[in-house]
């Protein structure tokens, strides 16, 4: 009967589902399972003033319990280390910046990749040694400010095959205004190449991420046996003084990494 044919066809279809890598959520929409906070001046695991929280299915960085920022830079680390993957986040900035925070941190956050393990950070260390894919909103006067730039705490990288030691390198990206949702994808290929895409548009590409031997935090890692080239590391998201919400954080791991 036709019924038999259609069910057999559906069995064949089921067996032919793609075998390749699939997107996996790093944030489950319910709680911070798999994530550990580290704030400057606080021990690993202390979520200072409830900065990181999950509300209404969103992972939020919130400053409503702060009177002043007091240089309490925070990072929320996902468990494990990653090398060869695509990382996708959908986020938006919300509200006003926390009082007492530096001007450059307004509408500024980031995803840190190829990062050090949080237990190797110093108590008062502001940023993990890592590569930061920056999320930037408009400038204070509402002017242009390219999104998807890169910063290099304790690290360096190459652009077009040449070492570039600037701490922050602007992208060719658009300005994202207001509280609009923005999609950022970071394509990470070990030590070979890293590319930033904002709302589907490629805005920056660089390679050869490496420890900066001039930096004291990187020097501590090198003294403990780390290699200069970075081909893997932790993933963390920042709390840098401006409220932000994430509705999606997911990873596509490639080559069995």
C-alpha cells in the first residue's frame, strides 16, 4: 500500500540525517550551569553583587545592586577549552552604564576566546589573558563606533601576516545603535585564523594569536610552561560596567575538538 511506501521512505530519511557537527547551546536559558564567574578582587566562583544572572530566559549582566563600579571587572567562564569552532551570540545592551566606570567601557563588552583557565588568574587580575571579540554600541554622543573589533589582553596577533601589537584594533564593522539585538559569530580555527561577523557580515580577520612576552600576566603563564602560540583556550563573557543581555550563546565544534 502507499502507506507502507511512505513509512519506508520516512525510515530512509531518518537514517540519512546529517552526520556533521551541529550547534550546541552553551547557555541553556534556565540557569548558569557550566559557567563560573571570576571578578577582579574576588575569589573564583564569587558572583559579585549578583552581576551575572538568568532572568526571563536571558543571561544578563546587571548593575542594579552596585552603587559604584569600583573597577570590579568580571568574566563568566564556560567549562573546558576549545580550539576549532564557531561561536554565536545574540545580545543587546540595556540601560545606562554603572556609575564610576571608565568612559571607554560604555556600551562595551566582549567574548574572550583562547583564554587562560580562570584558576590561573591572579586575585586582582582585571582580564584573563585572551583574545577579546568586542561588542560595541554607539559612542556617547550617539556617533559611529565600529562593532566587532578585537582587543588583546596579554596577547598579540597578526593581520595580513604581520605582527600587530596594538591593544585594540578596530574592525570595518557597522555601528549598532540603541538596544537592538545583534548577532555576532566568531569563527575560530586554532592558531590559523579568527574571523568576526556582525549580523552576517565579515568585519575583521586575523591570525597567529599568541602570548605577549612583555605582559606580566602572560609571563606568569609562560613561566608555568605555556607555549607562545595560542591554539586553544577558554571562552568567557565579560561584565565591563554596562548592562547587557544574551538570548543565545551557542557553539559549533569542528574536527572533534
